[in-house]
C-alpha cells in the first residue's frame, strides 16, 4: 500500500463515527480505566528499586497515599538495592529477586504492579503481570522496540487487564497552558510544528554515565527521553504519527574524548575532565549504587567517554501525522542550558513557547509565551507565579502531584491527561521509528512496525 493510500485509509477509519467514539480518547491518551480507591488500600508490588522506583513510586506513595496504597512486595535483580528500598521507603515487606517475580505475584496477590525497571525489561514485567491477573502502572517508555510494544498491546487485549503509562510531563503547567491555547481555536488548525529540546552538560551527560548509554537497555534517547516529547506532541495535536525520517550522530560523548577511564572514582584524568563527577559526595547515591555494586557490577559513575556507547547525542527528525501535521524535531545533549522551544504554525497564526528549566543567566520566569494571530497584534506573557512554581514545589514542577492524585485519588481529568496503552504505544513508536530510520537509512512508516 502506498503512503497516500495508508493516509486515506487512516483518515477514513478515524472519521467514521463509530470508530471515532472509540479512538478519540485513545489518541488523546485517556484509557477506559481508573485506579480509583475503593474504601480500603489496594495492594501494590514494585518491580525495579532504582532511584525512580523507591522515590517517586515508593517513598512518595507511602508518605502521601498510605490510606489507599499498601505495598506488599518488592522485586529487583539486586538484593542490596532491595534492602535499601525497604529502609528508604520505610516499609517492611517481603522482597524477591527478579527470577522470583511469578512467586511474588502468587504469594502477595497484588491488585497492581508498578514497573520501574531498566527500560528494556518493562514489557516483560508488564505482560507477565497482566497474564497473572494484575493491572499495571509503568514508567515511560512502555517498551524499547516494536515487538515489545506489540506484545503489550496484544496482552492487554487478551487478558482484559489495564496499563497506565505515567507521562508526568503532560501535567506540567507549561504543557497544560499550551494545550489550553491550541484547544481554544484562536489560532485555527495546526499545520506544522518546530520542537527543539536541549539537555545541558549536567543532565544530558548523566545519561551517558548510566545504562541509558546503550541502545540495548534504553532504546537510545530517541525512546528513553524523547518519548516524553512525542507524547506531549501527540497529546497537544490530538494526532497519531504515520511516518518518520531521522538522523543521529554521537558528537560529544563516547569515543569523542582523547582520554577515558572505567569510572570517575578510579579515573586518572579527573583534573582535566570537565565532566568529572564525585559520587562519594552524594550519600544517597553511595547507599543506592556504590554499596550494591558488588551484586551486579553496575557503576553509576561510569565514564561517559566509554567507547562502547552506541546511542546518539545529536538527533533530528521529520514526522508526518495522520492529519497532515508536519513536525520538525531535534534533541541535543550537551548544551549550556536545559529546556525547550516549540513553535506551532497554524492556519490563523503562530504560537511560540520557550521553557528553560536550567540556564546560566538570570531570568524572572521559566517560560515565555507569544501568541501571534494573523492580521492582529501579538501578545506575550509568562505563567503567573501561582500557575508556574507554587506548583514547582512538587516534583517535576507540580506535575507529579497532579498525576498521582488522578491515579490514587481519582481526581477529575478535564484535559484528558490520563495515558493508557494507546498513548504509550504512539509515543514510543515515534522514537523507535526514528532509530530504525537511522539504522535502515530510509523513511519508516509506522504501519511497518506496529499493528493497530
């Protein structure tokens, strides 16, 4: 089938009234389920006891949602991290190695499994949890390749269980304001988008120190990091991707340095390395990682100039959506500041947004908006302090609180921010298609990779 035929076929499906009623909330990300309280705490098991697991999905839940969340089991491949998790979360529950996952589910009988493992294992535990009768809350990305993604889609259909994907970026105040402006109709229909994301030399570099530096573990930053961005775009646009053409290079990290070591603690080049990080000055990281290296050999402060690194730090892509919107996207991982700038070209004007979460200059507001209607004056503004960063007192600029309240308190979802398997699939498939486009040196159709 040609591209034009695929495009018309997708349009026909989406505009059929019966199908539209089914697919519209899926495109926006709203699943047919809610993890609502039912009068007594629901039982949860956590698989993956790294920093995201024990903090955002561990300690925070114990502290803030103890009346509706009861942890009944923890699972990880590293026995030292399991014991650390119990201490950090302040709970005393049975612990299980990764090879004992099925036994944990049989013995502890959780209602829901929270998955926060290394990305490449997400699909394994998501599917197995559903097969054993559990619903799932999973960190993004839901999976790291097209086969894993298809397995999750098929398993959810087969078992009747449900998966919630935790796209906390949707709940960020800037993201919500963009959605509000686009949905108001003032600027008409979006025709194309320019989106540029910048990771600084602290956050950006950190990915290359960790397991994220290898495609086989994180699917590359096209999947691990950019999944956030593609989900935002899908949600903002109410659209699904159809084709991707991408390029990527490794220009700063990996083999690019004239010197390297095993890890920062043992490196002989610390005095001349701008990226030297002394993990021994961080008690939390020492307890979580260094104290437990003896079990699995994982080095949290590994050299970001390892020659084995096989992901990209400089990336760009062109994406076409089912409704003819065109996206130009870039991600750069060694910039002097962090944040993004996005421009929406619309039939009746343009919306420009700049968001910086870390910058080396003084700035009163962390975001700037410019709304420019055709044939009338443009206006500029920043979010008010109450909108922007009283919310910022919570994790991820207030986003974590909003998202977890929807999950565990069943609070209202007027902007349809809840994300299920469809949204999880459509976000990761853009990054997976971008990776395949680079590897295969051609444009990739989403339909090549994934069945509806």
